[in-house]
C-alpha cells in the first residue's frame, strides 16, 4: 500500500482500512502461534501498513 494512495482516501475509508488491517494482524498472530503461518514476512508488512494508515489519519486530524 502506497502512501500517496492513502492520502487520497477519506477519514472513514482510512478507519475501515485500519480495522481490516488490525483484523488481518490478529489472524496472522494466531496463525503464527499455531505454527500455520509459512510466510512470516506478512506480519511485518501488515504492521507497517497499520503504521502508514495511522500516520495519514493523524495528519488528517491535525489539519
């Protein structure tokens, strides 16, 4: 997910995206805990996407 794509979205879209990413992160954590996750780099990608979305949301709140 690119930062420029996120900046074009509205706050509501960003909050929905954040909720989806948090659910995905939870699912990946559960898969990792039960040793069903084969590609552990997914956890890192999702965590960074969450940070990107939160950063853009924070920028929009400050304006």
